[in-house]
């Protein structure tokens, strides 16, 4: 697995708080098994959509089925793109 950019680890610490180590382990194992999903944009989208470990696992599963789904759910509202997770959380104002 690639080293995660600082904005991603910072956001994971905020969203998962005391569950950060578990979330990081889940992500590492997931990306080791699904290397094609090891892209910053997909990871940011999954994290953005997640509110706790259970939804994090669910969103990773959705990304595995079709990463375009998590990108759509995370970046668009009413068919208008409002976020671009090719950019960091910081650049998106989050």
C-alpha cells in the first residue's frame, strides 16, 4: 500500500477518533487485497462517506463493487459536482 497523504490520515483521525488504528488496519488490508482501488480519490470518497467503522466497511465494499458509486455519492449533489476528491480534503475546504 502507498503511504497515505497527510490530509487522508488527518481526516481519518477526525472521523474515526479512537478507532483510527482499526480503520487504518481495515484500509490497509482492503487495499492489499484490492490494489486497483489504491487511489487517493477513491480513498477520500470512502472516508468522506463514512461515519464510523461499520459505514467505513460498507463504503469500502461499495467501492469494491464499483468505485464510481462512491465517487458519485461523495462528490455530487443533485447531479452537480460540489467536491473533487482528486484534490486533498484541505483543497476541498473540509
